[in-house]
C-alpha cells in the first residue's frame, strides 16, 4: 500500500506542478519514447539476470507492495516452536524429538505452526540445527559460524532482485539519453519544417531524458530499496533461531534462550516479556507424538 500511495503522491505532484506552470499534459505523452526506454531497460534486465532471478523479482515486487514481512504473531509462533523443541530436548527421549525434525510435514508439533511450516526453507533451517544439537558432538561456536554463513547465503539470494533492479535504475538516465538522441536525430531530419513542427520534435526528444531520470530516481530505485528492506526483514526469523539455539547450546535454560532470540526482533514488532511468558512458556503447545508412518 505504501508503494502505491507514494506513486500517487509523486506522479500527482509532478503532473499537478507541470499543469500549474502552464504546461500541457498531452506533451508528456510520447508513447514511442516510453517504448524505447522501457524496452531497453527490460532487455538489459533479462540479459543481466538468470530466469530464476527474473521470476523472483516479480514475487519480490508483489511482496514489497503488500508488505509481506513477519508480524508479531509470526515471531510469537516461532518462539513457541523453539521453546517446545528446547524443552523436549531436555525432557524427552532423543528418538521422539528426532521424529519431529526428520519429517516436519507429518509432525503434530510443526502442524500447530502452519505459518512456519509453509516456509520450507525456514523449517529446514530449524530442523537441521536441532538435529546437530541432538548429535551432540559439535561445539557451539562452530555451529554459530555455520549458521551465520547460511544466513548470509540466504540473505544474498533473497536480495538479488533488489540488486538487479538497482542496476536497471542506475542505467535508466543513460537509456533516457539514448531515447532523446534518437528524437534529436528525427528532429534534425525536419529542419526544413516550420518552427512549430520542429519544436514538437525537440520537445518529444527531451521527454526521453525526463522519463529516464524520473523512472530511475522516483520509481525503480525506491522500489529496489523497498524490496531489499522487505527481503531483509524476511530473514529476521533465521537470526532469532540462531541466537536462541546458540544460547541453548551454551547452557541457557529454554526461557533464557528465548530472551536471546526475542532481543533480535525489531522494537516495533518485538513481543513483550509478558507476551512471551503467556504465549510460549506458560502454555506451550502439546508435543504430540509424531504420526506413525504407513509402510
């Protein structure tokens, strides 16, 4: 919603100010200038990026415009799941906990957290490191380094669309100049025409420069930054998992380990200690035994 509101304000101010100065909006509408600029930008975007990144850019744009980032409830669910796993690691037999992490899709525990289970990458991340804790031979600082490395890899992968759009934004002013040059070439071929016709051609050419700069600094550049912010916020659950499990490996009680994870949440979405106490600690979900596999 913020993206749409920003575009309406920006475009409205642009057109309103132009009309207030006595300009005619029809002059700005030069469809072939738009075709040249947008076509070159799209072509270079496709050349520079693999199809996986191109497809992910569409998803990233939609997520940025809809604000698809973890909310307070998502963080509470994650803390509840981590608390239950840590509690079970201390009180239940190893094979019961292993059954949950070996097949989370059929685990009654994970099924209580559909928002986490639908994020297959996050679910696998949790299961992988809980499994390493169960094995028990790894040192906490080694696991911490491995988790940090994986988080950096995930972050780089998820912010590739922002980087790709940022490159397009940097190139758009030059692309606009290309369109303007083509317009000037057209105008040079009409030097024998009346000043009115020649002025129309030159004005249309200058629109190319204007469109390139406007799209770069007022549309594509801010959108790329919005995507980067959104995707980085989507990586915050991984940091919570890392801090919580590392604290647990270093000997902290599950309640204290949760506090290590809670402190990494941004202030505006961070649950209070009382919320964590009531939602995750005092009334944790029941660790139901995993469903029996059918032979």
